[in-house]
């Protein structure tokens, strides 16, 4: 396993990605964690290649399902890809809602069903999930404030002097960042 190095703050949305790259020639694999579109940490070891298994995919809990191991927070937009995503692909999709038919997308749960205990998989694989232990009654969904839109526009720099960023989407929800204070890791 790999542990991130970023300090996460309460009441703040984060975009988290985990990737696994197996190099059969070297007989090793690399697990990486990306936080808000930037590589946070990675570990390379003699992991085997990923294989299909019959275990359930669990979102927001460890496989053991012990109550103390459930996520204490809000989850929005979970995606599973059957290809390795690089930093650019992660950034291009991270603040954008998908359709569900994107190449190599094999699982997509938006968490915006708004009622019931079924979580729809929007891919053609139709791996719908069952919601349990949500912390609220399943009919009392929370409307998230996650920053998701129609496109993902981003900028990453080390020197933000004079930087501007035009945020444009197909619905006319345009914005421009004309000045940046401090040294953020990135702007989306």
C-alpha cells in the first residue's frame, strides 16, 4: 500500500486518484496517489499484476467492513478505468462530469441518484451498487458542493506572476482568474 503525504483539511473537497502500473519485465509494480491532479506519493515493489477476482468493490470502507473503518465524509464521483491514467488525463477529467461511455471507463458512480439505496453505474457494465452505512437514511441524500462541471480547465505553475486562466464551458458558465495570490499547487 501507499500513504499520501498531503495534509488534508476538514470541510474541503479533494480529488483523489490511485493508480497501479505493473512492469512485467522488471517484475514490479508502482502504486501512486494523486491529490488534486498532482502526484503526492508512490511506492514501487514486487507486486504482481492485477487480475480479475470475485471480491466486491467497496467504496468508502475497507474490505473488513469494521464500523471504525468507514469513511467519515462525503464521496462524490467514483470512477474505475482499465488503463493507466497519467497526470494530464487525470487533470483533464478531474472536475468534469463524464457521460459513462468514455474509452476504458469500466465503472462510474456519480452519487447523485438522490433517492433509494441503489447507486447506478453509468457505464454499459451496469455494476449498480447497494448503499449501506451512509450516516444518513438512504432516502435523505446530501446534495454535494463538489466542484464538478462540463469541462476541466486547469493551470499548474511554480511561478504565478502575471498568470491568468480562462475557465470556459459549453453552458456559458465562463470565468477568468486574473490574479493569483500565494503559490497554490494548481487552479481548476
